[in-house]
């Protein structure tokens, strides 16, 4: 699931309460209110309206704006409570907060199912057949995907995970192994990362793998 990251400046992902994920669907519910707030965007000297497209720096005296946006919501959800708790702690401890945008972006990974791998793989040959998956999902969960050995560029070169900047080839067997690795990661996993692993991007990739397995076909992945 695409998600936004909020963390105390300098915090590590393992630090409980100092680093949280909030789903993009929830952030969309408070977007209108956030667009009336002003924050520092990375690379900008002046305050800008709303959260930036990449990195936003939220100073302690600006955190109350986010709290007001949350209080304006008619329905209280688990995510609103989590973000409120995080904001309250940051305000109490006078911590500067970093926000990483998790909205859908232009960087995507293209996948296509094929009956056989061609000798020469040309991106333009498949342009109208691509299944697109957001880069954030691939990047955030790369440690899950690298549990499986895949072909990089050709069927003579094997590496772990997707070739992030190039072409990856998945045989039917590899597609099954990747699906199994994804399922194994989710099984009995109560971590926040696992909770945000499931979602639209996960469903899209799983459906693609299922189709290739059922039809005994391969998959070509074009990286960034």
C-alpha cells in the first residue's frame, strides 16, 4: 500500500514511535485541510502550502497545523489516532519532523507477461501491454523480493530480486517462488511494514504472478 512516512529528524526506522507510516488513502482524506497549511519543502526557502511532492520539513511550531487537520475529521480511525499520537509526542518533545510523500508518482515499474523471452528485449514492443506498479512499493519492499533469484537481462545471469535499473526475467517457476516469498513475509507478521505491504500494488503484482503461473508463461520487468 502506498504510504507516507513521518519521522523525527535523524530517527531510524526501528525506533518505536519515532517513525510511522500512514497510508496514502488516509492522507487524501485530510489533503484539503493540509492545503491551507504552510510548511518548508525540501529545496525551498519560503513556506509553501500543503505537504511537498518529495520531502517536507515540519518544524515543532508548525505541527499544530497537522493536529488541527486531524481534529477536523468527522471519523476517527486507527491511522488518525496513530498520526495524532505521533504529532503530540513531537510537539511535547519539540522534535522536528520529516515527511516523505507517498502519493502515486511518475516513477513506475512496467511488467508484461510473455509466452517466451525474445533474444532482444525492446521496451517499445510491449508499450500497450504493461502492468504498472509504483516505484515506492518495489523500493520499500526490496528485501522481500531479493529472497528470490531472478534472471537479470538474460537467462544466463541470475541475481537476487528485481533489476532495479534494468530488465528482469521471471520464469513460471520464479513467479511461483516470488509469490511464495511474498506470502511467507505476510504470514504471522504483525509489523507495520507488513501491514502496508498489502494493498493495491500487492494485489496487482499477485494477480500478475497468478496469471503467469496459470498460463505457464514468463514475465518481463522493466526497471526505472
